[in-house]
């Protein structure tokens, strides 16, 4: 039981403010009399009649297609047992919360005070017009089998008893990966199963569907082993019955896999010790497993262990499955959730665990790194990629198995739609990503002896974004890669301090000296600076040996940007460079400048910053709509700063009359279209969706983007340097892996626009690549 403190925390969580965890929120405006007349009488009659003529139109005019019922009678609640429908309601509400936050599915929780299975079936059957799907929850066996079977037969919407199939699907994915790591074949391994309830029977059936053999199972229930001499076994259990009676300890001897869905502390250390080499143990009784993680690991260092607990590796958690399975089923309007759809979810989950884990996941779980292996065989519940991985796999299986009423044809668009549901992605970065993959470029990563940089570089290469070139000590970089399970064999590693590069460094030093000889730099200092990875990397970009460079993760911003200014310089006509951030919001992209470089620009400089920002926004195939910000609205405050912004606005309009730009104005005004139109109808931003904000000075810009980064519900990409002649981009100190990957997309796009490099062909011809092919085992 929970401690008194935790008990009070839980009770307060559920009771404070509005009681419970869910509410119904309208999705349409309902503010005016006209709104109400459309929402209800008389306007509501029109969709009613359309649905009367064609029942399928309910999916067009109502929320049915995104509405799931979580239904229970409270007879088997969360290990609490038969506590009744009323007491089970907090759990059902919680399930609704999970559906919403993980898959954007709306839920009505329905607690039915009925234990008779046939009556329960009839009650749920009568609710079919309301819902797009039915999630049965916390119903005891054997009634749950009868209820699910008959509802699936009688309803034309997907029905799933998650207590059975959720555990089966997640443990199935974990099993596939555990067997791969332990180098065992599913059809050969010997299983011991403790428990023969709803979840356990679903598990063994899905293992058989994946390739396991009935003859390799030994199952136990509360009455002992399932054997052919027993007369209380149903048809399904009889398939798993062994010839003779045996004990759990005897069955465990030489077993490859133990799966527990039964009771605490049934398995001893000796039983684990007696298992075959490289055993797999899924002890999933909650909250106390059949054997503790620590006890099992203490006697077998070759074991792969999973539990139902979050405080140990490999948590088998149903939340990895049901939101995404229903999402895929709803989106193709499936009439059921069949075996093909469940197996598709199993395989999608298994494959996802083998891919590099986003740093947002490692941060959430307070782990330095998460790599596919004995302690990570299934994805973490907070992995943002689950929705766009599992739902499409389920949807495809529904279509291929013939149970989909609304097939999907454009899978790329569907993935985009899924990511937009939770605001995890944005059209801009997706568009950039699609563009950069058509012509990847060579990117120098100046700080390759950093785990984040290496992880980002491996993703950049694997996803076809670019061809990374890693700068740093080869031994150190390879050690970090090995420790983090990263494959960098195909990536060249260059150490600017290496004596093997004497000729190249001499050439670079001479170029640097010629550039800076009248700006305080002598020959000796030029040679010394070339040993610095930032100078070396910039020189690679300058000489065409690379197309772009990314640096600054561990350096002061000024120190990181200085080599770029000295080696590469600014574009023709540019007097001062600037920094711009791209903010990815649920409402679309927002560009912010200048946020990193210029302290107190003059009106002319602010105008130049604006024009550079407009050009860069255009490079994203977005029409810039620019608000010049101040604390004044169109002359309402005659201060010098407000006048400076107004003058900058005038200069911008003069230099580029076609730009949609206006100011000076306060930051909120361009986003309140009604107030802007009503009070400043003359503005060129009236009825426009503003996407670019120009700040009057560095303080304002820096404060704004840092606030948005920490408390805003959006991703931040940048800073994007404006005005450099060639692509060098400086990361924010401590950027995440995701930010680094996003910056790589920006760098490649920049290189496509500014440079003449030719992707892989140019990379392979690079002298660095040739020299390092043998050392890096390249072919």
C-alpha cells in the first residue's frame, strides 16, 4: 500500500479544483446567438437528416470517428480486484487521459453496474451509434472472454479488451527483441508461463502467432500445471496442456523463457539459476513481481529481465499499445481489431526499439543514454515516435486484412497528420527535411567528441540528411560511439592536431594569414589557430572540402562565431550578420530576429536585419509577414527607440516595397487580428498571419526567445546565422540532439542555396575521406 503521504498526494490530485481528470470541451465556437443556432436548434437538423439518409455520415458530422468508450464493470480493477463500477471510475478516467495525451483520441468512460456477461454485452451493443471504438477494461476472467467475443461478433466497430491484448502485444515485441539479443529462435525456445488468466492466455496465443510452438509451453494456474489429465480446461487451454503433472521448479529447469502474470514472489533465485543459458524473464505481476529484478540479476548476469514496474528497465506497459492501435483502427474506420493488426503493432514496437532514442526520452527518464540491448528491449512510453510508428502499421494491416472501410492511400500525408495531432512536428521542418534529402551535403561537426553531437551525426547520416565529417581525436570519438551504441564506421574522423595533416594545415594557415595579415594576425598565430577545430572546420567549408559546419554546443557563442567571421566572412553588401530563431508552434512557424548578435542596432542596421530575415524566411518557401516590434503602437509613444523602429520599417518598405511588413507595434498586436483591424485598419498586416518578428535590440530578442524556449509549448531551432557567405551555424550552448538534427537540416538547406558541393560524390573525392577510408574501414 502507498505511504500516507503518497495517499494524500493521490487523493488531492484527483479532488483539487474540478474533481476528476477529464472534461468535455467544445470544438466549435459557441459565443454568439448565431453559433448557438448552428450548434443546436434549428441548424443541427441539417446534419441529423444527412445521417438519417446515410448512417456513415455520422463520421463526417459528429465526433464518432475520434471517440472511444472505455467500459468496465469494475470486477478486476488494477490489482484491486472486484471493487465495483463506481470505485473503478478513476481508473477509467485515467485511461481516457492516456488515450488523449498519447493519440489525441477522445474518450467517454462508462462504468456499467452489471456482472451478468450477456446483459453486459447487450448494454454495450446498444451504445454502438455513439462510438468509433470500444475499449473493454478491468473485467474479470472468464467473463471478459465471453464479452469480448460476442461484442466483436455483433458490432461493426473495433472492440478490444486491453487487459488481455495490450500486455500480449507489448510483451510480444519485448520477446522478439530479447530473443534476438540472446541469439535464440522463437520456434525452439522452451516457455514456462505462471498464470492462465486473460492476459496470460492472450500472451501465449500471440507468441504462437509469432512462431512459438504449443509443445514448448508449460503453463501454471492457481490449481497447478495445465496437464491433459485435468477436466477443467477450456478448448484454448487444452492446446497448452502438457502430458504429465509437474512443479514450477521442475519446469523452470532448462527453460529459456519465463513469463509471469500471476502473483508475487513465486519464483526463487534457484529457479532462475536452473534456467538455460541466456534466459529471458518477464515477471509482470504488479506491483510485486514473481521475482524481483535485483534477485534475478544477482544470480544470472546473462539474463534479460522485464517487469511491469517503471523503476526497472524494460517495463511492459500497455500504454505502448492501446492508444496507437485504436488510432490506426479509427483512422481507416476498421470494423474490428484483428490478429493481423495486433501482430503489426508487435513488430512495429520491436523495430522502433532498435533505432536511436531521441534525447527527449533520455531526459524524461533521467538517463544519460538509452541503447538497444538487454536493458532496453521495448520503447519507452514517452517516446514521441510511437504514434507515427505504430498507428500506420496497424492501419496498413487493417487495410490488407480487409477490415478497413476508409483506406489510406497517401501514407506520408497520414504520418504528417499524426505528428500534427500532438504538435510533435511541424510542416516547415518536414518540408526542409524532404528537400535536404534530395541533395544531402557534407557537414563538419566541430565537436564530435561529444555524445550529443555523435548521436545527432549518426541520425543525420542514417536518415540521408547529410554526410557528417567528425572533428576530434579518433580514439575518443570511437570510444564514445561504442559506449552509446552508435555506428559511425562510415563517417570520416579528422583530428586537426594530427601530424598526418601537416600539408593541409600549412595550406589552411597560409589562406588564413592572407585573410587576416592586415588585421593583427601573423604567420605563427595562423598556424596555431588552424589546430583549433573551429578554424579547421571553417577552412574546410571555405576551401570546398565541406559544404557546411556546425559548432558551438560546448563553447561560448562569441568564441564559436569568431572563426566563421574571420575565415568565411559576410555576404556581399552585408555590413553585420544577425541571428534568427525558428519557433515551431502548433499554429505554424514563427521566426524571431535578431536574437543573438546585435546589441543596439541603428535604424539602418535593423532594416538590414529585417531584409536578411525576410530572405531567409523565403528560403523556407514561406512568404514573410513581418512585424517590427516595440513598446509603442504606430507612434503612440514618441520615444527615441519607438521612432527608431518606425524609421527601420520605413527603410525596409523603401528598399523592398513588395514585403508584407509593418511597425512599430507591441508584440501582442499582430496576433490579435480583430483589434488590429478595428484600430489600425491602415496596417499592411491586417488579416495577415504574421510569421516573422523583428526585435528592436538584443535584450528584447534574447529575452523573448529564451522565455518561449522554457515556458512555451513549441520547439526552437537555431540560432540561424544570417549574412555569412557560406553555411556555418553556431548551436545554442547545451542544445538537445533533436535541436542539433534540426540545425543540420537548416545547414544543408543553406548549403544547397549557397554552395556548389555535390553531396556524396564530392565527399568521396575529398582527400580527407580518401586518407581515412582504411582507418575507418570504408569501402
